[in-house]
């Protein structure tokens, strides 16, 4: 099963394709994410990330709904303990 996790784009690190990367935050943890599939995303947008690659943009309300579901399942706590996004 594949799972994409919503994260908030906080800073573009490199905008030049195919090496575009950005700092994306997951529950307070920032990761460098490949942004080649969503070059039009802007800082503050939420993106769905799978295997270190942002695969699409997602609106803030939907991102919060998914993150709330993760919290209900206890996946947010597991991420905090391991330092990895859920």
C-alpha cells in the first residue's frame, strides 16, 4: 500500500528543474523534498508527499482533515517518536 502524507511547503531551496527541492514541514519536522512534479507550488501551500517526492498540491482544509485522521489513528504520535512523517 502506498501512502502520501500532506506537508506544508515552507521554503523553496532550488527552483531549477529537474532538481527543484523545497523544505516541507510535517508535524514540526522539516525535510528536503523533490518538487519536480509540482513546480507551481508556492510557500504556504500543502503538498502530498510520497517517498520524498511532492506528487500534488492539496488545499489546507483537506490537509487538515487527513492530519486529523492520522491523529485519531495515533499515527501522529508515532511520527513524533521516530522523527519521521506519518
